[in-house]
């Protein structure tokens, strides 16, 4: 009797070391890891054969791959995609990487838009400082070129709070609808996790190509800030205002109907 092939999760550790969430096998490196670390490519009946599905909304068969140049190239050139598609196909890894990046950036924009509408963002130094002081911050998002960036990362580590370093002030300003933004506090834990995941995938796409797209800080825990150390991080957030390069508006995004606190548009 022929034994059925093992499922992806059968090759993963069990018990306490087992990963949380569904597990998938990368078409490139063939390693089995949590699906959250990969991107899903929906199978279509004709070229380009694979379409990025960052939101997981496209039906039908799908192929999973790490959003890294090495995995995309291996899957395209060593038969990984062909095995998954069960047919010989030609896939351009560079074009696929560009399509994945576009999808991830659209996903990032959607997350930010939803966060703004839901009132989960404290944008700018004053608003972020207040969020930290009140213990609401779940993720401190800092621009790569923000003043005192490394101090902010260090203090976030001491707090056990998440810190994400990704994008320039101009990049964040464009995302948030501002001229330039150096720091933003995210106050929803689920949203913070989603933002970290998308930005990490965007960084992975370009990290081996020497292109700078921002990176996630290693201090990306999800524990709540401890009251005894909030003042230190609050102080460093405030100090960023002394950097003349930090410009733009500082405000908390919140719907007026919710009656939440809002910051001034110009501070």
C-alpha cells in the first residue's frame, strides 16, 4: 500500500517548540515554516502563472514562498514552481519580486488607512510621547533617518515594547498623509503584528539585492510597556523634536465620533 505524502506540519517540531498558526513549505528553499513568514502566490491558468495574493483572498490553488530573492530564484530556476504547478513553466523571478512588492505595499497602505480610521495611531513626537506615557503603545514605529533613532530602539528594548525601524521620514509621511514623520505609536496589538509582518517581508525582498527598504528592529517584542520605564522612552521621543530635520505634522488619528483625544496639526 502506498503511503500518503506527509503534510507540511508533519515535518515541524511538536509540543512547545511547534510554531503557532498554519505551516507551509517554501517552493524555493523547501523549508517548512509558519505561513506568516511567506507570501501566497495564487495559481492562474496562463502566463504569468502565479499572482501574488498578500491578503489571501484569491481562491483556488496556491504556492507559498519566502519573499527573498534567493528563494524566488531557486523556485523559478530549480523547478520549485514547476513542481507546485505540476507542469513545466517559465517564471521570471525579478518580475515576480516586483509584483510581490507592489502587493505588499498596497497591503501596507491598507493597514495604515484602516489604523487611521480606527484611531489606532499616534503620529508625531508629541502624540507618540503621550501614547507612551499612558501605556497605550504596542509598537513604536521609527523612521530610519529619525534623530536619536538608536536611543529610541534601546529604550524600547528596556521597556519590552515593540520597536519597528522602517522607511524614511518622507516614506512615513507619505503613508500617513503628512509632510514628514519621524515617529508613530501604534496602539493596537493585532495591527502592530500585521505591520511588522508586512514591513519585514518588504525588507526581505530587497535585502540581498543591496537595495534599502527599511528593516525591522530586533527589539520587536509585544509585551506592554512597564510603568517604571515609560518616562525614559517618553524623554527620548520628546528629544527627537530638537532635530531640525524632523518636520511635519504631529497628530493623533481618530474619528471625531469616537470622541478620542486629538493632537494639534502644527506643533
